[in-house]
C-alpha cells in the first residue's frame, strides 16, 4: 500500500486520493510541529532548530528512507538502518550530534 501511495502518479480519478494524502500529511506535520514546540519549551530542542524545521527534516528523513527502500529493491535492512538514522537525527535535535 505504501508503495502505491508513495510512488504512483495521481491522474484522473486519483486526484481525490492525492488530496486526502495531502490533508493527512498536513495533519501529521502539524502534530510533529506541536511535539517539537513542546520539546523546545522544555529545553530539549537545540536552539538551532525551530519546531517547523525539525518537523520538516524529520518528515524528509523518514520519507526518504522509505522511498529508497521501496524504490530500489529493499537493498538494506530498513529497521536497522532506519533506527540508526532516526536516532542520529534525534541526537542532532538535542544538540548532541
């Protein structure tokens, strides 16, 4: 399902699917911005990050990992490499990268 949603072209009747996908992504993005804003309020987000930038960067990292894994033949261990990449990103958010 994720392969179809991520890699297909949204033509003709699929325009509604694309619109729902965009709306869902906007909701998820807003939730991430809210979470990073709370982290910033608690002093857990490094000052070089805005909640908006942190949320966007996390989305791009996560999306890129998934797309590379799906599009290029699942040539790496998604769980191991994904966990390592996301862990490194969160260390960067805290300023410990």
